[in-house]
């Protein structure tokens, strides 16, 4: 009886270690903090959540003539409610990007996909508040969909900070391990 208890205790210990290691691996960003590109887990299901992403840009890791992007990576199977939700509804996030000029935060204009298209076609900006950015399903591969939030120009080398916040609850994203990232923009034809 005592050896059976030891075996069960040992099995529980192994399971706890395995689960703990998996949880730690899931919660770590893909890159070291501050390196470009940078990503971090960020849940979209609840209103009022926010994440701050500091990152550094230099001529060796970003092209100042092209948009950089803030996007969301969504792991999934082929039909997925969160991805369908973005296709079918207007889903907005608030995004603020600043350049840190020796302690002075200089705001950087963001443009979501609708704003970029409006600017390229001579139409008015779709929203008066430039910090409101509509999620736009941009690409998908077998196990992941890529959603753009917005683009911006990092015209100067140095330190930047992006703050992304949810405005409304998006229940279709409940339990989905979404990752927000700052990276080169998807192919924009620039």
C-alpha cells in the first residue's frame, strides 16, 4: 500500500512539473524584451485589458521607409470562432505608440488597414480618434491566423513604447492564446 502511494505521489510530481514547464513556455515572449521584432501574450476576451511593449528600432532591424506593424497572432484549427468574429464584426483596440526622446514621449501616428486604404484612395479617415484601430484579418497558415491592428512609421532609431488596450469584451477570444507583436508590416506593396 505504501509503495502504491509513493508511485501516485511520484506521478503527480511529474505531472505538476510538466504542466508548470508548459505554462512557463507558453507565457514567455518569442524574443528577449526590447528586441525587434517583439511579441508577448495578450488576451483579447475582456474589456479594459492592456499591455505595454517597449522596443528598440535601429537601421539594422527596421526600414524607416516602411510601415511597422502591431498585429495579433491567433493559433487555431481551420474554422475558428475568434477569426470568424473578426471577419464578421467591427472589433477595435486602442493603440498608442510613442518615441522616447530622452524621457519625452513623442506620439507616433497609427493607421489601421481602413485608414491606410482611405488615405490611398482620397477618402476621409474612417474614425476621428486615431488611437482606435480596427482588427483586420490579414493572413492565415495551417495553424495560425494573422490579424493586423495598425501600422506606423518608426522614422528615427531609438526606443519606442506601444500600449495596446481592449475596449470591449470579445467573448469569441475567451481561452485563445493570442500573441500581440510589433514587427515589419505584412506586405503592403510599399
